[in-house]
């Protein structure tokens, strides 16, 4: 890949530099790639009607061509530009959760390029809540397709520095607006069938959806077997740090004792390991040479873990650990999304500690 000059601009979300975003919008309109913040993770955007720009997203990320993209809009009225049908459930969801971390899959109009939908008859649509993203989209004036702004398979970027590390020299412009808020990608919801089908858990949780539509109307399969992904993050190994990651479940005390034994063994063998766990799991036995202990916060507050997760995975890379041990979160609320990302990072394997 030919390296290019990447412009990096810093934008304060609380005092947006309109001129800077005007430059970024101009880059998008002429077919360039712009990395920008959303409230979930940073996205790598191209205008959906520019086929060369869309193809460049796949090239820059090393993204498989059958992995569909999410289209970002700045106002609800744009849905009818993209979707052939808009059911009442979509209108209810938009009123309740947009702007916000929810992606809706709807039947697409023919005008949507096949590269955006990866050849599927559907389109994934989201209206982000981040003020910088909204203003950029407004100034661009066209829908923008944007997967996460990282190399495919790597931990998603939740800080501008993550994007710069992965994509500087490969994209036209990066907007650095500091840390994101939610920290995990949006919930992806398939609305093309009789039920609301969660394809990827995120900040809009199953419990939130059930409170509106009832448990019988929400389908959240733990695994969906498909030859081709219906939404981002379904088929391929994702979110992976450089070192192999082992995802641990089981009784909390048993897991803590396992971590303490593992830390002692690593110290004796001169190995470097990373431990991603919770405040409650920390102990003096884990504060030893060779162990990088990183906390996802309090176990009772899964939103802390969601916000921190991808940054912690990248910190393990920076520490140069040989192996990572991650404690599985409680699978309620946004904890389900955290578990999903760790499960993908571990290559679809879970180890129960007994």
C-alpha cells in the first residue's frame, strides 16, 4: 500500500471547530477517507455513493469484502433515502434510541452500492450521538459508510491515538476528539423479520428492547451460524490483541485463585502476562513482576468495562505481554456486549475454571 500524508486535526466536542470539520467534509465529498469519533468507537468513513472510496475502506482496513458496512446519517428523514421499507418498529426505535448506539437493518433501495451492503438486500443504518460525528455528517450532506477505524481484526479504537497508531499514512484525515463514551460498537438489530433480532449486542441492551416490545418479540441468539455475515462482527475473529487471549468463567473465588497461581507461575518462568479483570479481583499476589494488571472497573457497573475494554487490550499490546487472561463479565445489560467482544478476541473459546 502506498503511504499518503494524513492530516490530523484535534477537535473539542464541547467547542466544535466548524472550519476544521468543513475541511473534513470536503475530503469526504471528493471521495477521501476520514476517521471520526462516534459515541461508541471511532469510524472510518466514505460517502456511500463513491464506490472508489468505499472500496478503499476495505483495502485500508484489510476487511473481507463480504462484511457489510454501517451507513451513518445525521437526521431520521434520511432513512427513507436508504431503506425500501420502514416498519413501525423502526420508527419507534428511532424515537427512543436515536441519536445513539443502535444500528437498524432494513431492506435497501437499489441505489445503495453493493459494496456497502456486501451484496445483501439490506442496509445497516445508524444515527450517532457524538456531536462531532453529527456535525461532520451534516456538513457532508450525504450518508457516510463507516466501520471501525482500525486494522481489521484488531481492537476497535476508542481514542484518537488508537486510530493514529493503526491508520496514519493510510487515510486522508483523522479527527481526534478524545475518548469515546460507550466504548463498544453499536447494537445491530435486524428488523426484516417478524421479531427484533439482535445480531450484535451493544449499548442498547436486550433488556431495554424487551421493556418496549416484550421478551417474546426480541430474539438474541448466542451464536448465529451463517456462511456470510449479516452484520459487522458476526463471522470473523475480531477485536484481537497481539497476544493470545484466554477468556475465563466460573466461580469468582476459583477464578481469583487461578489468576494468583498463574501470576506466580509466570513470575517463576520469566513470562509476561496481562490480566484484564475487575477491581474486586485485584490482590497483592497479582502485583508481581511480569504481570500487567488492568481493571475493567467494578463488576457491578458493566458500563465501566465497556468504556475501558478496547483501550485495555491495546495497553496489553504496548506492554508486550506473552499471553492475556480476561475475566468474563456478568452477561446482563451492556455486559453482554463486553462478553461478546472478549469472546471474539479469544477466537470463540471460553474456559470454565473449576
